[in-house]
C-alpha cells in the first residue's frame, strides 16, 4: 500500500479500508457522521466501513444524498450533524456523497446560506479553518472528489455552483479499489469518462503547473488503457485499481482549473439534474478540444500531441482525439450526443448563460463567447 502526501494524505490499495480508525485518530475525528446514499448503503459498503471503527454504534448515518447533491440535502444533513454534536464526517460513495459531505462540513460549522460560500458569489474567502474534517472513501472512480478542494452543489435557485477552498480538501482519502468491484457497467463507464475528462481538460488549462500536467497525463494513460476492461469485467482488480488511480490523479491535477467541458456540464446538469455529469463530459469533450486547438498555449507546448501519445493514438490532431473519444464512448455504450440524452436546442440560451457564469469558464485555454458556446452545443448534439 502506498501513502501519497500531495494535496492530502491518501491511503491507496486493496487493504486501505483497514486504515480508517487510524485515520480518524490522526485527524481528530472521535464522533463521526457518515454521509452516503441509499444505494451504497444497500450494497453493504457502509457496513464494511462501520466494521473498521472502534465504536461503530456511535456513528450516525445520513443516506439521503441525491444523484446530484443539492441544497435541500445539505440542509437536511446539517441538521443531523448539529443535533448529534458530531466532530467530523466520513463520506462514503461517489462524488455526490463526497461533495455533499463537504457542503455539510462548511454549513455545519459556519453561519450563512449555502450560496454565500459559492465561488461565483465570492464565497471562497468566507470558508475558514473551522470547517469540519472529512475523511473520504470513494466507491466510484470518476470525480476524484476525495482529493479535491471543491464541491459541486445545486442551489435552491437551480444554479449548479462550485464551493471551493483549501479547507474543503478531505483530511484523508481512503482509496480502496475493492469498494468499486460491484459498480454496474454503465456507471463504471460514465464515471470513468469523468476521470478521462478531468485529465484531459486540466492538462489543457493554461496555468503553469508542470507536476499537475505530469499527473494528468499519467492518469489519462491509465484510464484510457483500463476503462473498457473495468466496464466489461467489473471484477478485474488491476483495471479497478488503475481506474481509481486515474480518478484520483485527475482531481489532484485539476487544481490548475478545468474549462468549457465543465462549464457546460455544470450548467446543463443544473438545468436537468437527471443527466449524469460524466456522460455529459464525454459528450462535450470532442467539441471543446476542437475549439481549444487554436489556443497558443496548446500549440506552443504541443499539448495535443502529448495527449494523443498518452492515449496511444497514431494521429495527434483535435479531430483524431475527438473521434477516438467518440469511438470509446460508443464501445462503452454511452450516448453519442445531447439529442440522445433528451436535450433540445431550446435549452441552449439557458445552458450558455450558466456556462458563462461558471467558475470553470475562466480557466479554459481559449476564452469562449456566447456564440462559441452555441457552436460547441451544436457540435455535441
């Protein structure tokens, strides 16, 4: 088992779950609240977590996390957190549960509505060291929220916003690939494409961060090699380990920032929370890569060539990379475009409005206008 200390401490490997009580002791959590969802709990994964605690009966379980975490769920969990006098949170699940846990960690220890902590509301500076400690145990390999500094949450007004702060980075991430062995094929594919999107998009971001670039490229290589194996054979331990690593690496790297793929998927996901974030990212990637190809930073640093090399492609142009992503999505059984997902063109103005306001919009390597976003949406239909 490797111990990685990059953004936070990571316990990684097939025996990592056994470190839970040790990690609780290390970060000072003595009275934990578990945040998860009903499906993860039904699958018995929460029982596996409880079995690692010295006093499992003292832990409360909140399993009301929706597929896209929202303000109502945050407030419901905050009531449990405050009423129980808990001193920390163990998040068990995919990015939704981990992001919800982060929302509770902030709102359970700070005064103010959730929206006051959103980046687009100037809320990053309002989040302090009083934030409750979180230990994150991912059960999917996609978002990498277990090592990320942010949470994506839907406000009561329908906006899907980012709550970002160094104080939101989980104090410990326990990445045990055995927690993903029962993940259904389509969820494996969709979350895996999310990891690929993170690696690609953060690598394209123009911020200067060579270590993050290296982490992103290696994560891309691992995900590209293993996503089909993990999808077709859920018990493939090597594939599951590499997908969990790719997911973690994508999130370690996206401290650089993301871009138009995520500004579009955040916006559309807020409009229709039933749409899976990873699937949306897969659909938007080809058009955004094509749009970004004209960016001087991509050309100067030969980023398209380096991405293609990590993916094992013979050709390195934006068209070749986009086609390879589309072909992979097809092989995985994911939707070919927005129309197949039930998205109609009458939503374009709302999607563009949300994308322009999203925090990921500003870190794209090439600035996108209203018309540019409409073009990307059309290319993604």
